[in-house]
């Protein structure tokens, strides 16, 4: 059986957690036995980014011929901020003139030429072709928080996501929460949607040594103790309320808690910076930008605790990563986050800076709470494995392609 796996995303933090999902899934599929062969379609700008992770049953190709690229169809985040603004104005101008209506991109023969039995689109975009396909919409954030997207982006996402869910042979999502949401929003039959949980994305990288910990602290001039939030600064990541919570703690309890932030800078980071300055928190908040994977692991291990205040998440990669690296977690009681955290996190209301402040204060002051959460997190993360996720995908590939399933395949699909 031959599977075309579309990995046309830009590496280096441009796509946040989706990049880590693609990378880890490719690596896990490449380690499975069986007769499956994978053609990995890489982004033309970075054709070799997956090479360190592929197995003997995988090969990489690139395409310049077909009409879809995740970086251009969903916004060119790899270009400069001024260029992105110009791009947005151009799109808005076209839309105002009645042109540029969103549509599903067509294969134009590219996918058909790959001699594949099916196509897997492991991120939100897809291309219509004559081949059966599996689609990963990840989440429907644009329907819940449309105020965080330009109107043309909402229209584009709604066009692509709705068509992808309807036309796919199977849909995979990272949580039961997203599955229920797709059933509700798009009236998709539940049996068409399979839940394939993510696992810690840091497992693919080398282990952290004492030297790495020391070098990371020196490089970023880290405080001795700090709270850590790894997330690209998009609006739904809720940095503003987290910053407000720090100001509340300082004003009401005299607690000046250092906060370390990572993630590739976005346009919205300017808004966050202005709030940090307005609240006089410049010395408390340390923004490191995009960090290398080994540095990320070191930051998790050095942090006193991890805070995850996001308003909307389809999965829970930072939570699982924190558990794997031994960091206790406080997180928002929102969307899929409780599903990933289980009983191993301290929950709060992400819409309330006061609730966030209370959780941060407890995590900062209560050694016993942190120790308990650390122990529970270490137990919780054992339930998540990229190997098992890859096995579920392989079983799904076989079903979609009409291949025979063994008992293990059937059990995995029933579980999903």
C-alpha cells in the first residue's frame, strides 16, 4: 500500500504545534514494520527538513506544480510583518471588489501522478483530487473566535474545513472535544471521525544534560525561578490576561513572579509588549522568541511550573511536554485541555485574570501542590505515545485503502 503524506508546511516555528505533530508522526510511521510505503510531500522552500526523521519505508518529494501551499493559502507567515500587512490589505481590497472568493484548490494531476492509494492531509489544508483522502482539521477555532481572524480568513477556513470534512473518507482529530464540535458544527456522522491523540513532541530530540541546562540559563539570562508559557503570541493564546494576572499578584500580594515566554513573534506581540510596558512588568516578563528544541526541553526542566492559559486548543502538546519533562502544570479549563491534562493539572478560568492570578499564586507558593502535580503528570503522560498514534493511522490507512485489517487494527480503530 502506498500513502501520499502531505507535509507542505514551513519548519522553524511558523506553524506552531502542527509542525511538531507532522514531524513526530512521520518519524513514528517510519519506525513501524509492514508493507506500507510513504511518499512525503515536502515544502518546496525547505525540501529536506524531514530527512533526519524518515524511515526506510519513506521517501521525500517536492512539488512546484499544484495549487496549494499551506504557507500561502492560509497566510504567508514566513515573510516580514510589513509584507504580511500589505498582503492582508491586498486580499481585503480584492474581497471588497467582489473577487477572490475562496475555493478548494484542485490537484491538476499532481496527487494522481504519485501512484498512491490514498492521501493524508495532516494539517488544515487539503487539495481536491481523484484519490481518497484522510483529513485533519485539528479544530474549528474560526467559528468560535472569529474576532481573531480577518473576515477573508474566516471565509477561507470555513470553505476548506467544511468541504474537507464532507469529502474526506475519514477525519482525524486530536481530542474528543474537537470530534463533538465537528459533529455539531458540520453535521458529520460521528463514526467518520477518529480521535488520534498527540504525544509529547519533545521525545524526538536528544535528552537534556546538566551542560545544556547551564548553557540555556546563560544564553537567555534566565531568572533562578520562573513560570513558563511556550506559545506563539496569537490572540487566543491569552497572553494579555496572563500579564494582567501578574499585575494583580504584584498589587495585591507583593509577588513579583518572573514569567518566561517563547514562540515565534507574531504581529500581535506588539500589543502584548505595550501591555507589559503599561503595567510596568518589563523586568518580570522575559520573551525569548523561537528557541531550539533542546533549549525548549531545558526550559521545561528549569521552570518552577508551566502555565497554559489558552482560550482554545484542539490538542495539548505543551501540557504533555511539561509532564514528560517533569514540570507541574496549571492550565485553562477550556476546550480540549482538561481532556489532555486529566487530574494532573491545576485548572482555572482563562477568561478571568483573577482566577489565573489565584492559580499562579498557588503554584508559586505551594511546594506540596507542585510535587503532587509533578507526580501525577509523570503518570498521566504514559498514556500518550506516538507509536500508538502511528499504529492507529496505519490501521486507518488500511481501512480507507480497502486493505485487510487484523485484530490489532480493528481494536485500534474501535478505540479511536
